[in-house]
C-alpha cells in the first residue's frame, strides 16, 4: 500500500498514512498556466494520530503520486515572480 506524508492542521505535525481515499475526484485538470494538477480531495480513513480527527486535504497540495510523477516545470517560475 502506498503511503503519503500528511500534516495535521491542528497539531502541525506530520504523520505517515497508507489508508486514505480519493474523494471529489474530477481528474487531472490544466490550469491557466498550463500546469497539470489533480482536482480531487484526499480523505483519511482512520483518525489522525495527533488529534484524532479525520482530515481531508487537497490532492494537489500533497506530493502527488497520482499525477503520473511528472514534475511541473512551472512551479519554480511562480515563486521567482513574487
Ligand atoms: Zn490531526
């Protein structure tokens, strides 16, 4: 089972989880800058070890293995412009 690193928004601490599922999955979309991202949410199937809550995250914000592993070349440019 694939595991991902999540961050608890309450405790601000990371934990590793393999039991989660995709919800609101609208597939891969391309934004206005041509960046591919997954328009979906990831929901934990079991409570957070830090606060006991069931957290939900934007799939886009996780280190995303769902998108096929292609790193987006546009991300660096965005940071330079700010
Ligand atoms: Zn938590």
